C-alpha cells in the first residue's frame, strides 16, 4: 500500500499548493483558465479513448453501466455528500462546486491503465514503481486542477485511496479477470467519461457523469465471456 499512500499524499500536497495559488489568481481570469482546463480534460479523454479495440464492448458497457448508475443514483449521493461539505467550506468563486472538482479530479486521477496496472503490480509483487511515477504526475496535475476547481480536488485524495487501495488489496482476486484487453476497454470507457466531464466544464452539456461510473467495470465481464 506504500505506493497508494504516496499517491494520496502527492494529491494532497499538489492540491494544497493549488488552493494557495488560487488566492493569487484574479477572479476575471478564473473562467478563462477553467475553459482552458476543460480543453485539456477533453484531450486526455480522447487520448485514452483510443486505447479501445472493440466498439461493441464500449457501447454495451455504457448502456449497462448507465442503467446500474441511474438505479443506484450515484450522482445524487455524491451531491448530497458535497452539499454537507459545502456547509463547512464556502464556495470561492460560485463557478466550480465541490462536487464538480471532486468528480473531475477523481476520474482524471483514477482512470487509466497506469492506475490499474500499477495497483495490480503493487498488490501482486510489491512493485510500486509505476504508482510512484503516477504520483509524480498527479502532484503536478492536482496543483493545476485545485487552482481552478477548488477544494473538491483535495477531497479527491480520498477517492484515490479507496479506488487504488481497493485494487491493491483485491489484486489476488481480480488479477485473473483483468487481461490486457479488459484494461484497454476499461480505459476507453473511463476516458469517455472524462470527455463528458470536459464538456460539462465548458457548459456544453450537463451530464450526470457519476451515474455512468459503473460502466468502467462492465468490460471486465464482457472481455471474460466475449
């Protein structure tokens, strides 16, 4: 778990620096920076979506995942959690809520082959090298995101701990099902969610992205039986 803990600490450190830097950024610049960040998020999503090799798996995963997500209503639970937090933390600019920062950062930090493969390596062999590399990248990106999206990015460190830590602890159980094809399709589906986040940040859409989150795990089953 040392790799996961280091990754969590880098997200906390980077977010803290970003929050401090946010106070130095004029309000008139905030929206402009947010739009630029949204374009970067969309680019990250498009780049990751190219890893998919079977469009049918992606389509089925999104459909099944959406049904599960809507049934559970993950978005509602997240926003209820964020509302409780916002009673303690004041919105700083009225543009990026805690929920928006939390969801955006959580998906960007946890979607991708580096997260899954690195966590599996840590759990199966104790090799944390890939997670240390990811932690370095997250240190930089969390600083940038926190400067624009606020304290929700800092709270995403908890999601990193739960998501990556869960894979590390369950590595022996899930490893047989996580083939290279499954990881590629999970990355593809997750990257589509990142694109959706970018579109939300630009104000083009108002998708409840968290309700699509279960779609990320459907490829594990589909790649096993297809």
